[in-house]
C-alpha cells in the first residue's frame, strides 16, 4: 500500500487575491463642512415626443440656503437624476435671495401668488416651531427661520409653491424700514411750495 506524500498548499493563503488582509488602510479624510444646506424637493420624469418615440429626461427642484437669511431655488433638467440635481443646485446658488429674519421669525405677515400657487406666511412666537408643510417648510428651514406659520391657499404644484414662498419672503420689510413714531425722524416730509 503506497502512501500519498504530496504536500498541499494551505487553503487560506490569500497572497494571490490581494495579499495580507491586515494591510494598512488609507487615512480617512474628514468630510468638508458644507457652506450651504442643499435639499432636493422633487424629481420628475419628463418626456419629449420625437419621431422615433419618446425621449425621457429628469427634472429636479432643489432648495439651497445657508440658514442665515439666504435662500435660493433651482429647477433644471438632465439626462439622469444626478445631472439634473447638480444643474438645479448650481441654478439655486446663482439665484440666492436675502430674507429679513428677526429673532428666528419674519417681522410681519406676507402673501404672494405665482401661477396658481398662493402662499401666506405669518410670524410666530418663540417656541412655536414651523407650522408649514411640504415645500414651504423646506424653504423656511434652509432660510434660517425657526418659528413661522404658513398656509397654502392655491395650487399644489411644488415648483410654483416654492417660487411663491420665496416671493412672499422677499416682500417682507425689515423693522428698520417701517415708518413708525420711532422712525419718523429719519423720514422728513417734503415741503410744499405755496
């Protein structure tokens, strides 16, 4: 009876498939602090009818804000979702608007209408939070408003609702521009010639 004396290589030898498993890892890079808060609000698949059938693309609605009174909205199309979101983010950053914010809320109520969407935004006491839904809430959050009341009075179209919210916030006047008994000294009445 002959004995089998052939030696076999150990089965757990990993040198052929990537070497030692305990190799040193790449140093971890800390993620950069983003300057803006970017929120993707809505993504649509849109079609264009051509001779051969339909061409599908994607449309993204993005809200960008710095949480310190600046906010912008971008709407863009792309061949895929990531392209659409990237384009919309760039559009939003180019069209930033400065909002009058006082003690975490807006100084007075405002209303605006864009297309069929009508938005009403009201100031609220500290601790109320954001009483708003959908797109309006997102816009108020990224603008840095922490206490406000809002009501959507028209269309539910997300793009028009977002633009109406921005229009309402832009129409808000800061308290220093109000003509009150305290500020009347700054505004002198025009003299009429007799």
